């Protein structure tokens, strides 16, 4: 133990040429290179990792956690009150009208679905691309995904006029004769896409958790937790056979989850793209929505990770390098989003269709221009700041920028939904939309739900994938 | 390493053993404990009890002996006469299970010809108005009729002895029998007099005709015979005298069907924007003063030989107006005997000059028939003022108010209130505890007209019958019977009515040999037309011309910069305020401003810009004596020197819906030269700090360059426009319509935007009223709306109306997006909304380009048992959270299909009329089967003017429009 702690320090302080000389004799991993910065700082050994991560679950939660949970619960209660009020009184408690049938509800829905994209992107796509840095963030990113999809899933139900009949959207065997669902409706596709995505994400997340749960099971002293972890770790025994099967299944699931990352938001975008409202009816929506979703997802992961590493003292595990990598993804996807905005303007103006031209002008200069420019600034422009390494590596800067991106991406959905609807074909029906306190309450409540669930996750499950991080330790490569 | 692993396995094994032990202890083999037994017992008891829960049984008991002519579920129809205003349009009353639920136009009526206005459709709500009085009142205490009759009879006999003056104050009555009853009642007294009072008076027309032709009556204007109509501020399509008849005539002569190439030309001089002006081919924006001057100038140009006018110089007219008048005079001179000049002024001099011009053009006997219409037995405005003076001096011993509300709408309300206090016996026969009734000693509520017998003769020779369609809902009594009781007559008014008809009308006809035959036929048809008396040619009497010209010339316009000319007008929905407690009418958007639930001060765009006024800014309007505060509405097309305010608002005791809506502008009415004046009123306007938001159903005025409500000029039309409708390719396979394919053609050339269809639809389809706040949130529920667009500049404003109902598209964008198939296509081309399947995603609403879908945001108030009687049992009352929309009145389609099937015949074209079509006064909406190429709707769709709205979307709507033609 003592040796493993001190040895890397020697290495880190040694001159590069000296290290190169040392390499073969030290028996280092063949791909080990000093040019690659270590992903995990603090020269952790396997045991350190286990201890560091598991001990987060074991002691009584600290004051920071309790404060965070209280705030989140307050937000959640606001959301519950708003939901009860909506369901009791009717959708009239919102600011919608005869022209604008969706606003905050579907904005929140698409926003949360978008947030839910980063987790699976990190765990599945980056896994397939062999991006080792994902190991520090994939667990919490996946948890974030699941929670975000849960938050998202609530809105299509709450937004219904008669939410108690939401199950009518499901094609279940019933006694109503030929009455069935409408397979032409994108809302139905949404249901399939989201439920599939949620299922796969949940299974994938859970499967990744199994070895760590076994570790936690072996360490925990709490009887309740031991029962929980024992049940959940499915009798994991750490044998070679188990590991071999586990990794095969994990890779297969990663391959299965990958297309879903692309399909979910494509299908969500069909809600708009297949309609005929100018500003919705657009073929660029699927790629534009997917890029936007990954963009917003990464922004949210960054926001969360910066908080988590402070709150849980995980600075060694989630390093500025991780954040920088995520910034690069945000830069790429943000640029795609920016390109989509410009393309949209071009297509609109070039279309020769007066309704399309009007929508573009109305977005930029109409009554909701402020929302459009918040969207444009926070997404297309803010993401470009990540070209600067100084900003990419400054944690306060990333924190601020990632929040701005979240704001911008929420407004993107708001702009798409509200500005397209509020002035469509017949000027006689043009209207304005102002949210009510109930709708704000629902938005706030969804954040409450999100953070409450996330904080519980932090206390209940290993926040970093112990087994995967161990694989990227310098220590692992040395032994 | 290995050591660690071993320990771990042992640990696990020990744990597992323990669990198994625990489990076996709990196993059922160990026997049932007392606790478990009780649990099972408890659960099963609850389970058994719950299965017994269900809705209580209610038995439907059929009639042992079914009443004659009454089949549950089948409507009965009664021909009757609308009692909404004195125009007395013919109606058919639909009665379901003993309840009148809808008024429709009576196509057999020679004047209204099946048309009805929005107010008439609203009358059904008036019947079930929860604020109607339910019993007679002594002061504010309910009493019985016996008590009230005894007391009043006692007091009246005292008056009889003392020879005191008795006055009955009513609205102008078009019913000869009622007038006779009143006369009979008054005959008991030494000095009894029946005075009629019109808060918004057209007395000047009577006075002018008395001067010009010796007949104090309003003549019959025959728009259908005119080729050129010139209106000086008369809103004849909206509120003036008999709007339904005029609209009918107007639409007829503007119709382009049957290959007509020549249509009526309509020129309007007006200072405010009226419904009529908005339909004009040429609209000249003038101040009220200029309007008078234009009339004078026109008179001079039409009658150049008249010395009196030769001296007149149109110095006060703008160059454009002067040119317009000159051009108009040439047009008029070439349309002699085929033109019609009408004036909305209540100044006898203006009306007299109008008569002069009409006489010069030879219009009397052609487009104007001196067959007296309304107002033969009407009192003048001066008589009303005189009455108040008499009351004030204590001369009047008893005042019986019936159907009027002078405490609210008399121009010097306080004076009337004071005068009323000086009257020893004050009786109100009004049906509600309104402003006047609440000051009366006794209130003897009269029946609603749907509960009463009556007749009507709005135009001489056209006799309408009003028959009751329901027994009085409350302890009310027909006012005629009340007066008969007080004259010691115990008969029913029905008997009196029949006697009158037997004695007076029966001998005037020769069609029927027996009175019973005559009566039954009239009752069945609702109306009987006597032989028109020969058109008496009465020559124009120019005696008072010089005086009139002199007085008109001396009028002056606004001279101070601070002053504005106030014009008071009526809205098409509330009229003079009688219908203020009708929420349907309150929520009916004004055709031009689209504002509901409020009145406002209309100012021009330039005035607003110059004085820094914005929409909704509350201003204080004052003439020194009266002051009111109202929000400003900026009205395109209005004259810059004019502020216009609608009368009929600001009721303080209208009831639940109508009290406290807007402000009362009646105090601004002036009494000049023996008549009430509604314009040429000088006021000042001062902005206040507050601002309100209007409840407006349409916010955007312009079409944004999109060709939505299309129009073309007559020249273009005559040159020929071929239907340029292209068939777009579709990916969907077309629907199969084996039997019918329903469709509608809306002739925008006929539509005048009067809104009658909107209320007809509301009554037919149980459409809820949502209230001012909800309209402000753009949540009005009307299934059918009339879009109004302004185009052009302020001097040359073009207004287009476009009624919009669900277009029942073939490629319906709503159908494809509903996840639960709550909106589906029928085999007859209808886009059906299945309320009980709808979960309320509102996706269909978003995806509907016409935005005709309406969502139930709340459970709308259906808590009033009386008001609920107005519901149509054929149409589901929608619950919260479901989408609704126009169904093409599918209940009527189904009814016609059932009837046709029962009779073994195909459905005839025109047999099915949706509510909007049925009572459209201009017959702008034509419904029918598009599969039948001979149907009227299919024929109309072949017109070169036919186009589909948003054709480029290829939704293939079943509703198409025929472009408007301006002459």
C-alpha cells in the first residue's frame, strides 16, 4: 500500500527522459505514456478508489447535502402543489389559449429529454469510441439521464386535459372494440421512443452498477443497505467468468443504446417537424434536435459535475481535464446548433414562402425576440467561447457558461414552440402567451424533482464507476 | 487475496442460512395466526362491500298517455315573432321536451325571410335568465298577484275618482292588440295616455315625414329595389330600424348568383366606423358637421333649381369630400327612382332634407314606400321630456313603466329619478329588478315573449303572431293581462288577441272563409300578409325647407382644439342596453373592434398619436354636466375630430352578467329642438393614469399581405375570373365518400359581418360563456367566428369579414396528430371530434392552420339550473380537458338522415341547414352535399370567385369562400 502511494510521485517528479528509460524495467502498461496526463489525480490505488467512492455512501450525510436536499425538496413541493392545482382545476391555470396549445409544458418536456441525452451519449457512444475519460462521469451522467427522462415524462402526462386517462395513449389490449391508438401521431412515437430509451438507459445504468454494488455490499455496515445492495448486485462474485460476461453484455448494450441516443430526440423533433406550422415544419429538425440535446446534456453534466466534485470532494476523480473534454463536446455540438440556427434562417428566407419568411422575421424581431436572442446568444455564441483553452480549463468559467447554455437550450424549445404558434397562418388568431405562476411552479418543481432524485442517488449508489475508474488508473497500468 | 475471498464466502453463507430460517418461520404451513385471520377477514369484507358499489338506480318511466304532438327527443317547431326589438322578425321556435331551446328565422316571413340577428338568437338566454323576477314585488318584498292586484286596483280607483293623470310608458309597440289593450286600460281614466319612449330614438324620421308628407311614421325602405344606396351615418345593416330586413334586401341586390352582372352600389358618409360603413363600396370619412354639410351640398347638386340652395357654398367641406359629393350627385341623377338616401341622424332637419333629396330623385313610391312601418302610434321625443316635466310638477298620479328603463337610459337620469319620486303610484311591469323597477312601488313582472301571446305589425299589412312556447317559468303575467286585470277584465289576453284578429284583420282578407281557418293558418305560418294598400302618392311639402336649410347651414363643427365631437352609437349586440344581462351578447365580439364585455371611447389613429393616447388608456370624457371614464380604443376609419362611445353599457342593476360592465354614456345625449341627439355633442377628453387591457378576440387587424379574405372589383369580376383552383398532388389516398360529402360555401360578397351566425351557433351547440378575463387570455370558445381585417389607409379603409368555422378538411392536419384517435374522418367528409375519447393533448389545436379548435380549459359554469334549461339536448355538454369545434351541426345532419330514411327518400338539397346558415340574414353560408353536383353548394363552388383558404397547404377543406366584389 505504502509503496503504491509513493511510487507514482517519484514518477511524476522524474524528468521525462528518465521516465522513458525507466519504462520497460518498471513493467508499465504498454500503452502507458507520460505524455498522456493521468485521468485520475492523486495517484490513487485500487483500494483508494474503492475507499474514496464507497465512503461517500457510508457516513451520515453532511450539512451540504442536507441543505441541498432541503432546497430541492422545497422546489419539489412547489412542483407538487402546481401539479395538484393543475389537475384539480384544469389546464386553464396555465397561460395557454386558443392559438397557443403548448408552451411551458412541452418546452420543459423537450428540455428534460434533451438533458437526458448526455448520459447515454457518454456511457454508450464514448464507450464504443474507447474514450477512457468517460469513466469518471458516466455513472452520474447516466443517473442524470434517468432522472431527466423521468422529469420529462411527467410533462406529457400533466399537460393533458384529462391526465387521468393518459394510459389511453398506450396501445394496450382493451375492451373498446376497434378503438386503438393512432400510429400516425408523433405523440405516440414519442411514447415508444421515450419508453424504449428510458428502459435501455435504466438497464444500462443498472448493469454498470452491478460490480460496484457488490463492492458496496461487501463494505457496508448498515443492515438496510446491505440488503438493498445484496439484492441489487445479483449475486455478483467477481469471478473471471462473471467479469467476462458482464463486459460482453455491457458492450452489447452500449451498441444497442447508441442508436437510441439519436432516435429519441429525432422522434421528439417529429412532434414539430411533421406538423404544418411554419417554424415547426422543417426537415433539419432531427439532427438539429439531437445536436441540441447532446449540447444541453453536456452542459447539464458539467454543471452537475462541478457541483458534485465540490460537494463530494471528488476533485481527484473529476478533474479539469474531464471538464475540458466535455467542453470540447459542447463546442462541437454547440457549433452544430449554431449552424442549425443559421441554416434555419437561410432556409426560411430563401424558401420564398411568405409564412416561413414571416416566422424567421417574427422570431428575430417580433414580440418574443428577446427569447430568441437569449437562445441565440446562450447557445450559438456562448459555446464558441470554448475555443479558448483558458475558459475551457477554468472551472468557474465552465460553471457559468454551462448554466448559460442550459438557459439557452430551455429558451430554444420555448422559441420553437411559442413563437411558431403565436403567429401562424391567420393573423386573426394571433395571440400572445404569458406563463402563469402555476407553470413556473411546474418548471421549478421539475428541477426540484431532478435535484432531489440526484441527491438521493449520490447517497445511495457509488457516484463514480469504481470498476471502470480502476481500469484507467495509472496504478492499473503499472501493475 | 485468497484468504480474504474465503472469509467473504463464509460470511455470505451464514447470512443466507439465517434468511432461510426466518422465511420458514413465516411459511403458511405454520398455521394461520389470529392476526393474519383478522387481516384476511378485513380485506375480504372490504372487497365484498366495494363490489356492491354502483350508481343509484333511477327508473325512466314512460308516459302512460303521451301528450298530443309530443314525442320525447323530437323537437316541435312553433312559428312566432321575435320580441327582441320592434322590428318583429319572424321566427321558428324549436321546442324540445317542453323547453324552447332555439330561435330560427322563419323563411315564410315576408320581411325577414328567414334571417335573424344576433340579439334574436340571444333571446333564448333571456328566457332562462336567472335574474328575471320570479314573483311580483311590493317594493323589494315578494308578494302574490292577488295582494298586488287588490292594492293597485284600490289605488287606481282612487285616481279614477280624483281624475288624476295616468301614464303608461312603454317601448314602441309593434303589436296592435297590445296597443289596444293599453288604450282600453287608459280609457277608464279621465286623463290616461300611452307614451312610448325610445332611449335611442329615430323620432326625427317620423317628424320629418310629418313635415314632408303629412305622415308621422317611418316609411319602408326597400333596399332590394335600389341600385345605389347612400347612407349618411345610418347603420342600417347593424342597428338602424330593421337591420335584418335591410340586410336581407341589401344582400339580395348585391348578390352575384344567377349570373348577375350589376349590383347595388353603396356609398356611406360617416364619422365613426359602423358595420354598415365597413361594407360600403365607397366610404367617406367625415365629421358629423361635414356630414350635414355634405347632405346640403348634395341637395344643392341634385336640385339646382331650388333657389333656397343655390346660395349654399360647400366651404366647410374638404376637397375630397366635395369631389365625392359631386361624383355621387352625378351617379344619383342617373339612378333616379333606383336610388335611396338614408340618414341616421335624429335631427328632424337632416331627415327632412334627406326626404327632399329622395323626393327630387323620385325615390318615393319606388325604393321608399310610404306604407307606414314602425312608429305610427309612437310618441315623439318631446312627449317623453314633457312627461318628465309633468311628473316633476306632481301632475301625474300614476306611472306604469313597461319594458323600458328610463332611470338607466333617460338622458337626464337624475331628473327622472326625482320626477319619479313625485309620482304617487309607480308601477313597473319590467321582468327584472332593473334600475327603474327598483324604484317602483310595485313590480309586476311580465312574461318573456316566448311565454306570451302577442301580435306584431312592424310594417303595415304584415301581421305576425307571437305564440307562447312554454308556460311561464315563474310567477309572472303577460303585461297585457296585468293591465286587463286592472281594468276589471278577467279574460286571458289570448281571447282578446283572437277577438282583435277576428274583428280587425279577418275582414281585411278574402283568402279564408272562416276565422278559425284564418287563425290556424296564420298560427302555423307565424305571419299573414294582407293585401298591400295602394301606394298612396303623397307629394313633398316644401313649406319648411327654407327653415331647415337655414338651420342646417348655421351648424358649426368643432372649433376648439380641446373639443371633440361625441358620437353615441349602439352596438349590434347590446343595442340600447336592454340585453346587457345576456352573457352571450356580452361576449359576442363587436364586429369591428372585436372587443367583448366592455364599452370604450373610440378615437382615430391620428388623434391618438397626436395626444399620446394608447389602446386601453383610460380617459375622462366630460361635457361639463356629465363625466365618465372609459378606456380608449383606437379605431381605424374614424374621423379625427370624433370620439365615439357605445350606449347600452354601464348598467348598475342589469343582473349577474350585465351589471358594472363599461360606463353609461346616456347622460351625454342632448335634447335639441324636440329630439334626442346622439351626435354634434361637444366633449373634452382628458387622459388618466390608468390603463386597461381589452378582452379582444382578435388582436391583429391586417391580413399581413396574405390573401385570406379576398376581394375584387365588379369590373374585374365582369371581365371574368376563371377558377384558378389547382389540384395539388397528395401522398394520401383520397377518402371514399359512398353517400355524402358535406361542404359549405361562404359568399363573402353576401356576408356583412353581423355576427348573427356566431350566436346562433352558440345557442345550438351549447357553447359556454367564459367571461372577460378568459377572453383577455384569448380563450373565447366560439366555434364559429367572423374574422375582420382592415386594409388600406385611414381615409380609404377597406374592411373584410370572413366567417370561419371548422373546414372539415379531407387531409385534416388535426386527424393525423391525435394520439388517441379522438378526431377522425367520417364517411361523409366530417372531421369528427370524439369528446369522450379526447385526452386533451391540444396537438390538434396547434396543428390546425385555421385555429378553429377550442379547448375546455376549465369546467365552465353550468351551475344555474334555470340557465341550463337553454341547453340543446342533442349536443353533448363538453367536460373540462377536451377539445371541441364546429361539427357542421352534425345533430341536424343526423336528424335529416333519420327523417329521410323513415320516409324512404333521399335527403333533399337545402334540407339540412346548420345553425349558422339557417338564420344568416344575408344567406352567405350555403351548406350541402358536394357529391350531388346539382346541389346549391356544389354550384356555388364552381363560381370563378371560389377559393379555398390556405390552399397551398393542400388540406382540401370542405369550406370554401367566394371572393367579395366591390362595386
